[in-house]
């Protein structure tokens, strides 16, 4: 795992001096280059590392907080956009209904339009009739598609037969040429 480097600040200098004063690696009780003095320096290093870990933890906490704030802002913006879209859709629906009502009222004023009113599928018989008509149309379309497919297959078969005949003719021509060549070679010998 790659360790990131810490940018050394004046605050770090102050902490280092405090730790050196607290652990006293230079006092007269420990000699230079001894394990006791090394242990005191290790205590200073450990304290500095703990401070670094604390800083890293704070950085991560700040990053989490920033990410949470960003997510909340995005969620709020999405909700606002959704509400605005719903309002716009409702307005469009209202205008459409108003226009539909106005058209219907205009149509009722004219007696000739009353004859051609749209058919309503109010009974089961009407529904069954509609389904029957739809099925008949679908069957007719399927029959046409099948007939077209049959015609395509016939044309494809005719093309294949023509290709086979052409290959047979080419093969026969090659055999004749081979026989002529053999005859010519035998006559030369």
C-alpha cells in the first residue's frame, strides 16, 4: 500500500518540539547511539505518526461530509426537477382537456356532426366484434407474409437450380477440354 506524504507545517514543528521535550532523548541519562535513546526517539516518532493518522482520519471525515453534501444537493435538484416536470405535465393535461371540451362543445352545436359520433365499445358483443375483426386482419396479414415467404423460397430455389446447372455445364466443358488435351498429347507421342 502506497503511503501518502505529509506536508510539514509549523504546527508539526511545534508538536515535534513538544514531543522532544516530553521524551527527553538528549538528557544525560541516555548515551548517544544506545537502545534507550533509540526507544525515546521511537516514542517521538510514534506520537507524530498518531497525529498523522488523526489528520488522515479528519481528512476522510471531511471528504465524506463533502460527498454527503453533494449527494444531498443532487437529490434535492432531482426532486425539484421531477416536481417541475410533474407540474408541466399537469398543465399540458389541463390544456388538452380544455381543448377537448371546447371541441366537443363546438361539435354538439352542429347537428351534422352528431351522426358521425365515434363508436363506443360499451357491450360485450361490440368488444367481441372488435376482437374478431382484429383477428381477421391479423390473419390476413400473416397469410400475405407467408405467401411472400413462399415466393421468396421459390425464387431462391430457382436461383440454386440455375447455379447448379451452370456448374454442371462448366464441369462438362472442363472435361471436354481435358479429353481434347489428352487426345492431343497422345497424338504428339
